[in-house]
């Protein structure tokens, strides 16, 4: 089972299917337009479930800042550097959304699944998703998280914060895929990090 947080229009799930992954996906996306596109894409896939909610550290409601490209939308305010490097990420409007904690959902989602994986691409809110998993974070074999090297959203966690948290939770970084870069300076601003639960790494190295 893959828990896909910040699914947008289902791009990550489609990548999994193209790569040959045929097991279950649970995608979470709070934005109305993106969720409608997501539902259309996976409507004929019986092993792909969708939920129109966001995940975070505290349950309640919040405001989603919706961007032109939709994929950069976040509950956190966007900083000017992000817009300069990616003009399509400019905010066009706001939506009210519902936020749930993952620890209240994980047991029902993962019933019958022995090796779950958590992906979170939530535009600076990744640490909040993991905090919302509480002690249940430890059930995941691996994590894929978007990591920011510099502030792109006000109040977002940076890569050093994520590394400190994942290490303390028992996960080690095993891979990086470059993401957004500043064309002016060539500086890498974001990357996707792949983490594996520490007790599983010796098996991977055999």
C-alpha cells in the first residue's frame, strides 16, 4: 500500500502504475479541481482510493492557497523566491479545506497490508504530515518526501529539520532526486528524498 499525500491530479500514482506497481494506492488531495481530475484518472482502477482531505499535525480546517499550476498549492504562504523561480506557481485564490491526522486513519487504511510506503509532496508541510502520524509513522517501510534547501513557503520545514526528524524516527536517507532549481544562479532549491526504515537497510545491502 502506498499512501500518496498531496496527490494533486494523480501524477505520482500514474508514475507508480507505469513503473509496474499494481497494488493499492490511497491518494489524499484537498483541492476541488485537482481532486476532480484525480477521481477521473483512477475511476477505473479498483485498487486506487481517493480522499478529498489534507493531512497535518492537527485536525480542523484551514485555507489552501491555490496556485496557477495547482501543484504548488499550499496551506503555507508562498515566498517571492518561489514565484521568481517558477512563475506558474503564483497564487490565484484560496479554498477552505479539511485537515485530518494520519494516525486516526492509518489502521483502517493499512488493514491487510504488510509493507506500506508513505509519500508526501505537500509544499512545505511534509513535517506536519509526519507529526500527524504520531507513533504510527513507524509502520511505514519507507518514505518519499519533498525537501527544501531554502525557504520557499513561510513557516515551512527545511531539509535539516526533516533529516533531524526522520533520523530520530528511525529512518535514513538513501536517495535524492533533484527538483526545482534557480535558473539564475543554478542553485538547487528542492529535491525528493527517499528514506528507508533503519532496521530494513541491512536487508537491502545483502
